C-alpha cells in the first residue's frame, strides 16, 4: 500500500499544493516527479517548448513531458 503525503511543488515562483504517493518502489538515476497535465498547468507551464516522450504501459501508451527542475517540499504544519 502506498503512502500519500501533502506536498508543495514550486516552479517559476508559482506554488501548487497536492499530494504525493511515496514508497512506490519505482527507482531512477535522478529524482523524478510525475504529475497530471492539469496540475502542471496550474504552475503556469507552457507545453510547446517541452520535450515529450511516449511510454508503453499496461494496455496503452502515454505521453510524458519533461518539465525540468522543480522544488518539492512537504506541506505539513508545525506540531503535526
């Protein structure tokens, strides 16, 4: 079972609050964060200049976009 934690994602001085799924067992050479397109749009990102890649997943193919570096931090209140 995955663990969901509250986070904030910051890109270009825009911060969006969401939750993240931790401890999925997914490993990469560099840290990655995968977010839905609707959430990426809330950070005011434009997709025209972004690199995209297609991946095969169970039953379909998906397109992902490389957003570059973002700041991610836990969104917990002190004393919690």
